[in-house]
């Protein structure tokens, strides 16, 4: 027997929590689907939501909801890692079903670096113990940063981490100054990230006998790794004076850039 699918005549559903058609771990726990008003919307219409062609939720249209958006929640058990197709159909008395176009999303619930451990130690703050601290040259770890090293800049390495993927955005924190690194490319997945901390960042952060260096990762769907355990450094007490004009190409960290806590 040949099965003929009802042609799509309604607008595709919208998932307001999606980031670039991606669903994060946080969004997957309370995932909402918005269905726009449709022609000939009537009281008593039954709207059925499908996730990967499996029935997921439904709602009847009441008189006060005619002409407004319908909001449905997807059970968390449906939202599994990988691609998903989301559509709905409307059943009206005396009419055949009306089907919507499909919205394609990709679910990614794996945090960069792995699931942060429960905060058993309140002093640990917003930290992910699964991430390795930044790796610095041995002489700098032992003796700190002197003025000549400040002028050259400091090399450091971020080790490969669990669930590393294309599009990951890493923010390095050097003291109170943050530096947004280029996003991870496909050829960089599984490799250490080489970073050169420029002089203007070191100078802006200033002198400190216990300056903390750490990083965090925000993946392409919005999963936040939290901060890696910090590496503590001593910065020389006589860093060069800050230049009158900003260094060429330096852009201050914008408000709301990746990994903003909270």
C-alpha cells in the first residue's frame, strides 16, 4: 500500500531557545515550541506536535487563544543528541489534517570539557574541574613574568578537552582582562590551542603577585563549560608604562561575550 503524506500548508514551528538551530543542555530540559496563528483557526482545533515524526504533545484551541501563538513543551525524554525534525498538524472537525513545514534542529547536550561536577566546595565558585589549567613555560610558572617577557608577550597552551568541537569559542582570562580567541575550526578539533598573550593585555591587567589565568568555552549551541582551574602567576613589579594609544588591532572585550558567568 502506498502512503501519501499530507502536503505542508502551515508555517514551520519555531523553537525560541534554539541558538543557530542548535539546542543546548539547558534548553533541552524545558524546550518550548511556538506555533503561529493559522488561517481559519477555530475553537476546538487540536494541534499535535511531532518530534522526529513521533507524537510529542498536543493542545486544543480555546476561544481566547484564537489568533494567538500556541506554546507546547517537548518532553525531555524526546530531546536526544543529534539532528531532529519538528513539525505539527492541525485537526479540525469536518476537515482533513493540515500539516506544517518542518523545522530542522540539532541537539547537543555535551558540555565542552564534560559535565561540571557538583559544587561540593562553595569556594570553588564557577569552576569545571574536568578542564586542565593553562600550560605555561616552566620558567614562567616557577619565577613569574619579568618586564622583558612582558614586552614580548607570553605563550601558553590550552590542552584538548572532552567534547571539543567545531565552533567552540574560548575566552581567556588574564587577571581581570579577557581575550576572546578565534573559534575552533574543524582541523583544530582534538589539538592543543596555542595562544600568544599580547603585551597590551598583560599591561592592562597590571602587576600582581598572584595573578590568575584561566579560560572557559562556549560551544555553538550555548553550552558553557564554566572556568577551568586557575593558574596563578607572579607578574613583575616594573612593567612598561601603558602606551598612550591602544595597540593596533586590539579590541576591548565586548559586553556579553562568550562565557559570561551566569
